[in-house]
C-alpha cells in the first residue's frame, strides 16, 4: 500500500480507537564531529558560507517538495543562529560529484566577504517514516539523514566530517510532511550547535 494511503488509514484508525503516541527525538552520529559548536552564542558573529546538495535514493518520493523543505530548514537554522553571519547559501548542481575539500576551498575563496567557516551539507533523506507491525503496532515519525563537512578556510583545516541521522517519532506516532523544514533545522542544530540542544 502506498505511504500516503497507509498514513490515511492509520490516522483514521487512531481517531477511532483513541490511539495516542508520545514522540521523542533520537540523534545518531558517525564520523568526526565538531569539538565545539560552530559558533558561540553571544560572541561576535563569524562569516560563514554554506554549500548544499541533494543525494536522494532512486525511489525518493516528491523530490521537489523535500528539496524546498530542506532549503527552508537550512535557512531557518542559519537565521536563528545569531552568532553566524551568513555571507552565502549556494545550491550545488544535482547529479554532479561532490566537490573535494580543495575544490570547496577554491569556491569559498571567490566569496566577496571572506568566510571564516565553510559548511557543506548533503541531504540524503528528509521525510516521514512508518513501520507497521502485526497485528496493528504502528511506529512512525520523521527522519533526516545528512552529511556535513565544516572547514576553517584560513588554516585551511577540516573541523568536522560527520553523518547525522535525526529521528522524531515513536509508537503510535504518525507524522506527515508539514514539519520537514523544522526537522531539517533541528538536525542541523544537533550537528553544528550540539551544546545548545535541549536535553
């Protein structure tokens, strides 16, 4: 059954039998994380340029919707992080190979306002998930899977190379696509500003 129909069916079931779930957030990271937040809240804002790209799975549903949500999420995170002075947000061409560290530094060097940090965000997954058990145990929510590289172009130094799997949901939790931009922002906050995430 298509995901949309399953969501409708289980939403109807939940309304009939009164099922209610409690959502929680889980964050899993691999790779080399930042040793400290990307910037310090309350300190001088640092010039930052962001490059982002998409690497969806072949059967990804509604790529344009997810791309728009990803961009809104990136913009939302950056606008709320007052210690970042964003000097550019650049979408890399889809389908092209990701730039090497050297190529990324070359791109950043062409920015008129010289950045102090360079961030590359690659979005692999952004959407709802739904697991159905037997007879009727529903576990759902939303998930974000991103790869992030962070550089200090003045060194130059690779500060982080990390993969983050962010999930919000739980048993009897059913979510659609309305929160995807917020989910994207939350995943970036967990990755780049970990000390500011509420425990």
